[in-house]
């Protein structure tokens, strides 16, 4: 038995990938509405509304729960994984983004007359609780829709 067909027909993998894609498409749409231009960099960016990482892991956890049962060890593992990702998104990565913003300001002020690299630290790394919650809702909705259609 080949691994490729098994992976290709694994609905949980497709749910996770679709949830991530939907979340990133929402970011692009929000960017289009705000800036009146399509910014394809948003498709692979971190941070912003909704959290694509959260959408992906919550879609995966929901899919596993629907498929294996919400009392299964697989769902427990997926739920723990999702909790770690969501905590990281709204705390550790967000703090790193805030520190990057501050460092960029310090460098700009300290070296106004000196030419330094124009490359700045990435500031949009983490998420607010609302962005994480929106990712959770996106992931669960995608999982429910895809399982209903399957």
C-alpha cells in the first residue's frame, strides 16, 4: 500500500490546509479592503486577523474529534497541540513582535544620521486574543463544513 494515496484521502489533512488557506485569504481580503490593492505577501505573513495557525490547528483538532471521537486519545493530543499553538500565538510571539517594534524605534532614533541597513525586524508576529478566537472559529467552521460535505 502506497503512502501517497492514504495521505491524499486524509480529510483531516485537507481540513487543516483549507482552514489555513481560508484564514490567509481573509487576511488578503481585509488588506484589499483597507489598502485597495492586493498584497500577495499577506498570503504567507504571520500575525493579523484571523490567526491562520490557530485556524489550522483548531480545524485539525475538530476534524480529528469528528472522525475519531471527542473522547479519543488522538483528539486529546490534537487539542493539547492546539492549546500550545494558541497560547504561543497570543503571548510569546506577540511579545516578540512588540519587542521588535520597540527595537526598530530605538535603532531609528539612535542612528538618524548614520546609514544602517534598511531592513527592519518583523513586528507583526503574534496575535491578539480576538485574532486567535477568530482563527478558532474559522478552523472549526471549515472542519464542520468539510465533514458535512464529505
